[in-house]
C-alpha cells in the first residue's frame, strides 16, 4: 500500500513540474535572465524592428516613419538572409471593397519596392492585399482608422 501511495505522489509531483511554464533562463551563477524572442523569428521582428508601416488616408506613399521602419527591416533581413517575408496591405473600413483591395495592394507594393531598393532580393518578398477585411484596431473613428491603414510584414 505504501508503494502505491509513494508512486501516486511521484506521479503528481512529476505532472506538477511539467505544468509549470519556463519563464526565465538561468546563468551559470543561478541568476535568472529573461528569455527574449528567438533571433530571426516573427517575434524578433515585431519586438526589435517593427512589423508595420502606416499610411495617410487614401494614400500609398511611404511616410518618413514608415521609411525608417523599412530601413530597420532591410537591415534585419540582411542579417537573417534565410528569411522570406510577406507584406500585407490593409485599409480602414471606409470605401468600396474594390477600392480598398487596390489601395492595399499599392501599399504593400510601395513597402516591397522600398525594401528591394535597400538591397533585399525581390524573390524574398511577396505581397498581398486584404483591403478592409483584416482590421487590426476595432472602431469607427479616426484613431482606429489610422491604425488600420498599414502594411504588415510577416516572416514566411
């Protein structure tokens, strides 16, 4: 009976240890350090570079802040030459479906063309337009619309 009880406690302890997520690594001195995103991953791109550029209403011309983000993306892509990316053009909810699909494609193409001009091989960058079908911010106000007028870079 004691062996069965001991076995049950061991099984519970083992399951409890497996259920606890690892949130930090330790150094050789036992000091905990935060584990950051895997270099070259989508999370690395988002956290350390930025994955989106924003556009003005009904425009596909890159703004200064967008060019800065794309400069960082081009450098990041130079560092991680194994990565390919997709640029998804998006629009706010206003306008017709046809207009927004075309505008989203122009936005994605503008970001792609900029990356290619900065030395990223065109074969590494694909584009797609979602028009107004994939909003990143909910709401029908200028703040939400401004967030939805973007091109988002995703690692493929």
